[in-house]
């Protein structure tokens, strides 16, 4: 499984250093089974998944294989989609639930 961490995700990990260990544990769990652990998102976030870290903190990520199988790749329109292997997870955002979707 290949993983990519977007700049916004990495900045958020630094900003919320107090939960860094919990984030790492959840990232490892997502890598083990990305579809079973995450909740598929809808609307503007179609194609992405969210997974809670702690009470109101979530990770938003994209699993390329699932995105393509569901046809969400046309909606998500990643610039590097054609060059990215199916078995890739892109960790996009980390933050409080109410703020993560507004970024």
C-alpha cells in the first residue's frame, strides 16, 4: 500500500501535536483496511472517506482503488490520478469535525 500525505494534513498534525500518537495509530489502521474503517462521504466530498481520531477530530482521506471503482474519480479529478496506482491512500485533512469540511 502506497501512502501520500498532503501538505494540509502534515501541517494539521504539527498543529495538533497533542494527538499525534492517536493520529499515527489511526493512520496505521486505515492503511490496514481503508474501506472498512472509513465512512464514505457525500456531496462536495464525494469519493473521500472520513475516520474519527478522537471525539470530534477526523481524518479525511482518499483511497484511489475505491474512488475509481465507484466512478468518483471523475468527480474528485485528482491532477495526478492517471499516474497514481490503485493501492494508494492520500491523507488529505485532519482537524475538528466542524472545521475539517470547511477547509
